[in-house]
């Protein structure tokens, strides 16, 4: 059916301004429907869920449960209690890192292109002597070296790996990864922050054990994320943050934990964020995940082709846009990527990202300062891509 860009762009008031927003891998824009849904909570029923007995509290409890079921269906989880609300992907990964019952000397395997959120928690555990960190290398085209993975998976307790890289847009072959991991009695957690907003992710079909993602990368409010886990595995985890709402009862010396998922949702929750995330998912489903993928590929092809014709440009990752989702990460000669981003903003009102994209480890290993990154979402247009290429060509003249 395709995307009605004119109709969609009308839902994003900021797009009426003369700007081009190509920083969607960092954070997407929000449609008015999501903003209105969060405002409705604050205006109409600004109470606590699961605590008070009055009508407002009952309404919040009802909306939170509805939202949990919407998230559950979106990723095809079996049960709503397998959905734990967090602040973001980072908190979801930290929850697993701090709750998983690792035996001394357990191995955790990651790739060499992990976001700091899926690197630092494991480094901290390694420094404490809890785990040994194993890193799988990428090939020269930045795709995962599956031969290296097969060698290193033996004896691994948990694989915690990025689904789609925010650095270069490369999607790892997670079906194959999960199959090989399970064959070796290893569990798998996916950092799906960059995949969930752009393609269909079915946790049942993948058979993934844990999965983490953020609302702010998929039209949702900031400060809102999700951890999915198979119920049988979540029940085996230790508690991470505890306090209000995580217990049914307590005395001065003991307590009785709540059932799933409440035992992992300590304190007063971001109710407006939960409701806003559900509204964002409704919006994405209406647009259609296949349509989103198609639109991003059209844009990626156009920008890849345009940049490839400029001498001195080097695109990170495979040259085929199909292998880089909605991300074009590149460098121009020896020019600092921050300079490129600033000039694009100041000269043409084009917003993009520059730097190490929280993947400092990879850039340091490759003796690079980072890259300039343009990242798309379904509301971006070919006209915007053309404007980007023309603006960049003008900037290039300054460095010749």
C-alpha cells in the first residue's frame, strides 16, 4: 500500500519548520498522537497504578495493563508478564547484568561493535571477577564473523549482542546466532534498540531469551524502555532494584516479592511514558513495519549513491544499502566528523550525528575519531536526501 508522506508528515508539527532531521538513530520525532496520549494522562487521570482504590487509580492500572498487552503483541511475546517496563535499553541490559545468577568464571559473549550500554555493564562484572568477557570480531566489511562466533561460543553462559548496529546499520544474523547459542546451552539477549523501530521483530519466531529496547527511538516518550524475557527465565533472576511495588508484604526482617513483572518495576512508574509508548506502537502498526523498511531502503539507496560519487567519502559497513538499514555512516578524507555535522546544521539546517555513537571501543580499535551519521525514519523524503547531498557538496569545496 505504501506510505502517504504528506499525511504522515502533518502528524509531526516540527516538520513544518525548515529543517531536515536525519538523527533518528539517536532519537525519533514524536507524532501529535503520542504527545496527546501522554498529555491525556496528566490532564485526565494523573494518579498511581496498583495502589489506591479510587477511580483515577483504577483507570491508570487499566491503561498500564492495556499498554503492556500492546507491547506484548507488538513483539509477539507469549504473556504480558514477560514485558518489564524500564527507563531505556541501558537499564534493561543492566537489569539482566545485575540479576542474572552467574557462576564464578561464567563467560559472556558480545560483538566488537557494541554500544556502551551493552559493553560497560559486562566490563564492570569482569572487573569484579564475576564473569569473563569474550568478544567476537567483525569482518573487513563490518559484518559479524560467524566463524569466529562458532569458535568462541563454546562454554558461554550468555550471548548479549546488538541486533542492528547504531554505528553502521548492519543487522546481525540473529536467527543463526540464537540457534548456535542454544545448541551450545547458551542463553541470548538482544539489544534491539535499533531494530524494533524499523522492522518486525518476533521474539517467538526468533526464540530469543531476553530482548531490550527503548521508546525514544520508535516515536515514544524519552525515559521509557522495555525488557522482554521468557517467563521461566525471568522467574529465576535475582531482584535488581527493590522497594515500593516490588513486594507484596514485608516486616522488619523479611519481605515477600511481587509476582512478575511488578517485582522488577520498583517505585512509581512513568505512567505517561508507558501510555505514550503504547500509542507509538499503534502508530507504527498503522504505518506498517514493511512500509517503514521499504521507505528507509529507498532513502538509503539514494544517499549511498549520492555520497559514493563524491571523491574522498568512505561509507562504514557494506556498500549495499540493504545491509545497512536506515543508517549511512561515513567519513570524508581526514575531516573531523563533528565539523561536517556542524556545517550541515549551520549552512542547511540539517540535523545529523557525529562522533563515536557510543561505540568508542570500535573506533578506538580502528584508530578513528568517529564518523558523520545520517539516519532515516519513514517520515523522511527523497527531497530531503537531495538537499543533504547538495549541502554536503558545497561543504566539500571548503576542504579541497
